[in-house]
């Protein structure tokens, strides 16, 4: 099943944007995120493709769901220069993906929206764990090129290591100062945007490996994403950590992730000045 509103296989070449599934959970402790791409595609068909708040019919945009990619062979893929959305998969997929686009000079920084810092040196003897992914990216791209948004959880050790090395706009700052506080950091750089769905409050995104209380609303997350898409040159976005095995019976985590992908497509198409919903 393709993502809702996707161009057909025969029209894929006409696409302006591309969607890929990355069904991997090898670096997660609790398995199930490999089923994320399928569940999010399915959830996308439960939503109207007419975005009411933007008065935008998404299927008028030209995007193509290219199917799934194997994260182990991502370095062998010949990607074109169309803007892309990768649907995970656990968060560790961001490192090989970022590495690929960084090596080709297509991205120079990462902005990550996540409840967790993901800055451990190693986790359960795995240096490529989803709990280490931003540390690996920072080591590759430079600590100055990492911005973390929405964080509300790390170990004391991680915090000590990261606090003076990278730029952080934590969940509390977003709540107290409003999402506009991130604007000062946005400088139209070539950006890899990585979104871990657990940045949302577990009440609306229970289907994640590590639920963290006191998270963002989907409205706040959408406003942050819109602001980034309007003020940075975002080349690649990923949406990770939906675990359908841990989701509610009605699949609300997948539905919110699908809705987020809609927002990213609208943002890619330049619909970024729409007002946040109240
Ligand atoms: Mn996380």
C-alpha cells in the first residue's frame, strides 16, 4: 500500500518529493518499529488528503511513495535531488541516512525534534543504538551542526557531555517561550530534519519504545516543523520510532505520524505561513 495521495507507479518520475519506508528496528531494544512504515501508510488512508487548515488538497502536490529501502544498503542507493521523507524504523536509521547525504554535501546540519537526547556513547553494548544516534551524527558533522528541540530526557552523564557542545531548545523552553524561540537558530542552511515521534505527549503517541511524560501537542510539533521548513533549506526529513506493536488499538500514534507527514509535504510545497491550529 502506497502513502495516501502518492502518484501512481507510472507517474513516479513526475514527482517533486519522494517518500521511502525504512522498516528497521535492529538497533532498538523493544522490537516492532520495523512495522512503522506499513502502519503509517495504512493510517494515511484514514485521513482526508484535504488539509482543512491550509485549504490544501495534498494530492494536488506531486509526491511519490518509492516503497521501502534496506538501511544496510543505503550507501549503495543512487538518490536523486528531490526532497525526501523517510519513514522509520527506529531512530538509529538517521545516522546512515544522514551520513549518505552529508557525504554528498547535500546537508550540513541536523535539527532533531525528540524527547530524548540520544547522546550516549554506547547503550547496551551497541554504539549504533537508537540511544546514541545524535552523538554519532555530531561526531561526523561537528557538534556545532546539531540542534536539539523538544528534549526532556537524558542521563546526567549525557547532559554533562552535551550541554556546552550543542544547541538545545528543550520542551520546557518551548512551553515557556513559545515555539518562536527557535527562530534565532534558523539560518537557511542545508538541513537534515529528524523527528522522533516520542517528542509528542505519550497520551497522543503511546506507540513508542520509550514514552516520556509531558510532551508536545501535535499542534506545537507542527508549528515547529513549519517554522523549520520555512526558514531552513530542508533536503531530507525522517519520522521515526512509531512502534505499532505498542500503539493503542485505534493506532493513534500512526495516525499522528501520517498527519505529520502531510504537514511536511505541505511545508515542502511552501505552505508554511498557515496559522497553528488552536
Ligand atoms: Mn526519542
